[in-house]
C-alpha cells in the first residue's frame, strides 16, 4: 500500500512567463550579468570605490601603481567624490570654452590598442560590458575603471593621459 506519512508543503515554483515570451537564462553564480555600466546608475547615491579589479600587470603607462605623492591626491579625490552623488559627478564640467564632462563613460573600442588588449587579458569586458568610466583628476591624470550601479571598480591609474590619448590642439 501507499505511504501515508504527512508531507510538508510543496515548494513554490517561480511564475511562468507569458506565452510566447522568451525565458531568460539564469545568471551564473557569482557573475554580474553583462550590461552597460551606464544602464542603471543610481544618480541620487554617492559612489563606493572598489579595488578588487585593479590591474598592476597592465601596460606600465597605466598600471595601477600611483607614486606616493599621487596616492595622497587620489585618496583625497575619492573622499571628495564620496560626498557627492553620481548625478552631481556626472554633471561636473571641465574646460571653459567647450563645456566638456569632467567624468564620463568611454567606449573600450576608442581606447589605445594596448589598453584594449589589457581589458581582453583580464576579461573585465565580459564582467562589466563595453564601456569604462573615467575620472579626470587633473589636466592629464585619469582614474579608469568600471561603474556598476553605485560602485566604481578601479582598474588603472593613468597619470599621463595614455589610455585615451588626444591631440592637445
């Protein structure tokens, strides 16, 4: 005969998608889904700085190895940015005539070819998407990384503007 022991309640199943809708595959454990970092920025929150992905093995022109004097300025900069919101940061402008955004996203495809190779080597584009975010700390000093929600993941210290070189004219 059958087993007459009481069984616990059935586990709830997730709701089924509507007919005709494509099912989304679940994200791999421990992986952030590949999306553009600019897609979900919380403009009213202050940034958090993460150093898990810093790249000290990158091209020497931008490996994350700030000099001691630069490190003090970097720490001050991050403390200052932490008191602002992402909306305020994105709104900061540089240049009196051209009204350029001081801090902004940058497509990886526009970076120096060696910088693109460093991103491919570390596979950070697979984690964060095809855009980096750069902070402008001075005329030629940049802090490069990826923005994911309110967190900025630092990757490179570019104190000579070599990751995305521009013509000074």
